[in-house]
């Protein structure tokens, strides 16, 4: 994995990418050859190419294509590591070092994505091309704001407060004097970007989860407010998304949203697309050697027991499979070539966000309550309604449902940290470990380290 010395990056002139699959032409168009930097974004085609480049960064191996999601896996208790590299084992033992290559790579990958968004936000508004309508221009800018919001959200929940960079960087010295912001200011940047994105993004006219729309921004707002413990707004924005029954719904059975080569189903609020020439990095780590993978990531024995219990997992045991030699493996990423989507937000999460927000407001049972939303997810999994009635029991039931529902989507670690449950569930005695260390190269560039790391 490459090592990056600064939080700034030199972005190639045209953000050259291979096309990302989509049901819309926007993501199917192949980018043009590179041109000089002063012409990077100057017309409709280059504007669209730039935004495709932001999605490409988001879907890259260092971000949602593998490494960032692995932090959520290995920090929790659903996934075990079968390899020998200590840099991965460190996440499981919660003893991550400042020179961990995965930490460095994820930090760099997210800031690279932010820089691509910054370029689009800075340059697309000035584009004067009769072929680029005002509506199209607004959508492109809105998508850049949305992805930058998601990027800062992921930085905040992984490292706490971070340097906030909102202008394009070109040379390695551009960001030398940018100080680390507080956690509150970092989250404020997330909300600012979501507020900027919302009016620019269109409401969906057709179901197309590979591009951000206004309801995608609402879904991320619901998640954002859940992390802020603003239960009223978390419920509000989740309800706005769930109100669109035309474009989003829970699919039955559980496997319907990923099995049989399904893509872009009504289950997805936001997913990232891959192609035969630009593949998802997760498949190789999950699949066993018999299927052309390494199976270095595998479901933990505890998770296997839970998901195979029909009274707990329901029909969700389709998320794992077993080889003829008796090896269990994760089966969300299974296609060959690895064109499996990366699932960023699913409608099941929005139901459980609203369930948790309602439970925290003591709206526990009956119509329009926490149990209503929890039972919607349970019903899709082939489970009976919950028997929980107290606030504590319903919140625990939601936690357990999240664990099973998103076992191979990297939610578990972040859920346990945000709810204050990581110590009790994972046995972590040092609360400093709830954040990862700032990468060593960033500390040497005068960014203060997180407490508990050296």
C-alpha cells in the first residue's frame, strides 16, 4: 500500500477513469484523454468526467472498495482474520499502530476523494457550455457536495476532528498550514455540505441508487443526526426517505437485494457500481480458494452460530456459505469478475435508524413506533415480531438486528462505538481506542495525534 506524506494530493488533470456501470448514460461514458490542468473542467463532458472521478475515488480499494469497510469489520465481532499480517490483526485486538498501512491508505484515499470533490465544487459553477443545462450543472455540483459530506462523516467517525480542506490542492505544499479541526467543526462541515447538496440534487424520478439524489442526502442526514443523538431530526429525515415507496422497499427474501447478480434494487438507497474492468476489491478477500479468493476475511464462529439460528437470523444465513471442505465464508461478494456493488446505504438501515430514534424518544410500541420499524426488518428476514417492550430491550433488539442485517457491510464497529456499547460488547478497557490513530506521516506534518497513541 502506498504511503502519502501530506493530506494534499496532485489530482491527474482529467481525473482519468474507466467507466463505472450504471443504468444512466452519465456513468457509462468513457472519459476523454487527459488535458492540461487549466482546462481540467471547462465544458459538459469534462464536468461529468470530473464527477465520475469522485465516484471512482469513493469506490476505490482504499475507501468503500475494501480498506475503509474492513475497519468496520475487524473492529467488531462478526468477522475474523485468517491471514497472518499483523496490521490486520491489530484492528481485531484494538491495538492499531500509527504506522499501520491500512490506516494510512484509508486516510489518503478519503482525502483524495475530497480533493476530487473540491475540484468539481470550485470549477463546475464557472463552466459556460450551452450543452450543460442549469439542472444538470446543479446535479453535478450537488453530487460533489454529497460525496464530500460522506467523506468528512467517515473521517469524523473514524478519527474524530480532522483537517478540513474545502479548496482544490495541486502541489504537495498546498495544505501545509491547515490545522486539525475539532470533532464538532468536522461534523458541522458534514451538515454544511449536506445542506448545500440538498437543493441542488433532484428528487428521483426513477430508481437509480448509483447516483446521489435529494433522498440520498436525506438518508445520510438521518444517519448523521443519529450519530449526533438528535433523535427528532433522525426520525424526520428517515421518514422522508421511507415515504418514497415507489423507489425504495424491503425485498423478500433477505437475499433478494444481492443474490442472482442483482444490482441497483429498491433495497439500495446508495450503492457504488463496478465493472469487469474496474472490480470490487472485497470479493477476493471473502471468497475461498475454491472460488478464486483467499478467504482472509471470514465470518466469526459467533456470527455463524447466530445467523444459522432460524429464531435469530431468520433467512439471513444466505449471507454466508460453506465449502465442501467445511469452511464457512462470506457470500455477499461472489461475482466473477468481481462486479459486486458496494452498499453504502440500504433502506433497511433507514428503517432501523428511525426505530432507534423513536425508541430514544420512548415511542416504543404500537402503530408508528420503534417496534413497527424493527418488525418491518424482522418480517423481511422471516422472523416474528419482537417481544421486546421496554426501551432498553428494544434498543438492544435494534442493536442485534443491525449486527445481523449488515454483517458484511462494515457497520458493526461504528455502531458499537456511537452507542457507547463497544466497551461492554468487545471488552475494550481504553476509551482512546474508540478512535484510530492519526497516520504517522500526518503527525510528522504537524497534525496532533489522538490521545493514547504515540
